[in-house]
C-alpha cells in the first residue's frame, strides 16, 4: 500500500519536472522570437545593418559573458526564425513546444512552409531527438508521406479509421548496410540488431514483441518473422519479410498467422491483428487485385536499402500537384 503511494509521489515529481522543462523551453523560444522580431524591424527600417548586429553580439559577449548562444550568426538566425513564421500564428504557437536545435534543423533543412509544418508536428508527435529528426529529413520522410499510396485490404480500412497514417507504402532501411544479394534471414537479423532505427522508421507507437514469434496450431509450430504491438491502434502487428517481388500467394501465409493471433494471442480489449507483407519490390496493380478480395486486415509495402533520391521525389510531388 505504501509503495503505491510512494510511486504516486514519484509520478508527481516527474510530471512537475517535465512541466518545468517545457516551461523553460517555451520561454527560451519566446526570447529568441522576440529578439528576432526586434532585429527584423530595426533592419527593415534601415536602422541596423550587419555591422550593428555584430556590434550587438560583441556587446553581449563583453557585458554578459555568462550568456551563451548570442553570436552574430545566431542573432541573424533568430531574425530568420521570426520572419519564417510571423505570418503563420497557428504554427508559431507550436514552435514553443520543440527545442531550439530542432527548430534550427527544420528551418535550415526545409524549403517550404508545408514541409516545415510537417516536421514541426512530427517532432511534437514522436518527440524526436535532433539525431532522429536529421535522419527523417535525410530519408525524405516529408516527400515520401505526400507521395505514399498505401495499399490496404478493404477489411483493414473498415476496422481502423487512422490506419493510413500509421503505415507507409515504402520503408527505407539505409541503416542496415545489407549487401546484395541477401536472404530473409539476413534481413530479419539486421532489423532486430538495428531495432531502434527500425522503430524510428516505423513510428514510435510500435512496440517490439519478438522475432520468430511461435504460434502453435494443432500439432504444428509456425513462426512469425517479427511481431509488434501498436499503441495507437491497440493491436498486434505481424511482419512477414520477403526479399523478392510480391506474389499474391504470399498473403495466404500471412492471413493464416493473423487468424492464429486473433484466436490464441489477442486479448479481448484489443483490436483485430494487422499483417504487413514487407517485400523488396511490388507491382501496385497486382497488389490492388490481391487485396481487393482479402478478408484479413493486411497491407503490402516494399522496403529500400538506400536513401531515396530527394530530387526525384520532389519532381514526382510536383507532377502530382500540377
């Protein structure tokens, strides 16, 4: 009884610390915003130029030596920060919820307000570190999300409302350093070894349960390549790996695994299990035909072992919105 009460106190302390850190970060971003706004108007009114901003940086360094992060370069960044978001009040309120480093990464690595909004909201949702954010930008996550056309079975669309936002049409595993050719065992072992990066690519709602997850049906044992639990969708997610091109017959095995999971593993409060067939390549029309009559909540995705060509993706997006 006492231990439960003590745990409640620990929870209060942790929540207070989190709230305090958020408050400090918000005030810091407010400060940088206000400085950026001040410099913006001084420059706009032709009162200040580069030399004055440099003098300001030197003045701060001399008179307040304990203040860090106020070099002339950073002061110009604050001005750019303000100018980039000043016309987007709804977005500017979100900026206070992510740290300055991530704000700078987004500002320097993106080319449009749409892309900036995408990564700001993604940072808030997934709570990315700076390293994780850099990786997502390097992997063209924004461009891939826009051009994605996730292939879902009709049953899956009915069962889960937000399912399209939880999965991708193409997954990028550049961190595996796989050589060609490779087999399914190689792929599975590498994904398990690089689980942190794998979940970063999948989405942080995925919780890893097991590799080669054993299910018993009758007197026979079967093994699911990778089994996860998705917190948002509240269901088991089974991954079957194929290092060749998608074939309709691949779905039969996956459907069998889902039936076994739902009958013998799924808890009463959980949603029906979802199956993902992860292939090296796929013909979208063949996938559409194969899934159209599927009675199981399944989807077919492909994986790439190299970072996508960002310029090529951008051209495709441009063609989509012509």
